[in-house]
């Protein structure tokens, strides 16, 4: 995958495929995903990676990271790995009872970044399959339950806003400001747009004393993120299809449709 555009963390593209239970995204990195769903991540089975501190499972010949080691993995520079792919799992013993067929399917997932059949395994009890190329640039994530996706997205948007708009203290020191997560119900109401493929652009956001507005453009289905970026640049010349609005006084999010 040749990149023609520099990676832009202020842009968040989402394309939701509800039939096959995955989301293609640009602008959501592993540390943001893990921070947003920290209460839902168990042990991680590493399919493609360059992490050097994993444990080795003899049955699957995969490395894995135990739950208490996930934070160390999060702190690693995973977007320099190239491919970074994993599946979460609940019990250590689950790895030793995977069938040859299941191991073959999991290998295929990491290699092709697509499923042979929906990749949720009873033995593993996995909630996610995370398949990234240059983490943040191209991510394909399977969700057993899309509530996890909407919760993650709401947290990531709030987190990005806090990083972009730090507060200055009396001493002039910049500190991150904390914003409440965008509510799941607001984001769920955007499902038709997300199924088409939509961009949230913090790069183009506007604000005044009372509110912050993050524009949303519906731009279509892309797996090539250079093409997505070109389409976003074209679309951003026009009025957005909607806006996420944060009321500074009420400290509440709402959705403004165009």
C-alpha cells in the first residue's frame, strides 16, 4: 500500500459493514481503541506484529500478550510494525483447544485481512478482531457487538478533541482538556451515514464561546485511504452533511443535520 498523503490524526473516517460485522477506519489508533475499551480487553493473540515481549503458545505457534501486559503493548510504537493484527481471548487454555481448521482461518485473517467465515470463536470468546496496516492509516476491526464500536467511537472523538484543544493554566502550561464521550445513541443515529462511509473532520471544526462544531461528510466506501483522502478534500469544499455539536455551557453533545 503506497501512501500519497501524510497521515492526519485530525481526520476520522468510518465505514460500517453491518452484515459482516466489521468497520473500516482511518484515524483511530490502537492506543485510542485500547484506552476507550480498556474494560473489555482480555488477553491478545498476536497474528501479525513486531512486538518482542509476547509469550509463545506451542499449540498455535502464535505469540500472545496476557491481559496485564496489554498496557505495555499499547505503549509500543505499533504503527511502525507495518501489519498489526490480533484477536482477543478470555481463557489461556482456549488457545490449546483451537482446531486445525480454526487456526487456518485465523492465519488467513492475519494474512489477507478478511474472514473465511465470521471470526468469532466460542473457545476464544473474542469480542474483536483487529487488523491494521500502519495502525491508524488502515484498520479493519470486527465487532461481536456493535455497542462496543459506538462506545469506542464516542470516547475517541472526545479524546481527540481534548488533545487538539488543550487548556492553558494560569502559568501558561498547556494541559489536555477533558470532554464527555459522544453518546452512543447520537452516534447510532448516524448509522445510515456510517454504512455509506463518513468522515468526521476535527481539522475543519469551528468553535465560538458557546459551542464546538465537528463537520461530517458522507463520502462513500473506501478501502484505499489515499482515495478516501482525495474524496474528503473534494467534499470538504462543500457544506457538510451534518455536524456533531458540543455545547460548552451544558457540556452536552448533539447532532445537527444539514
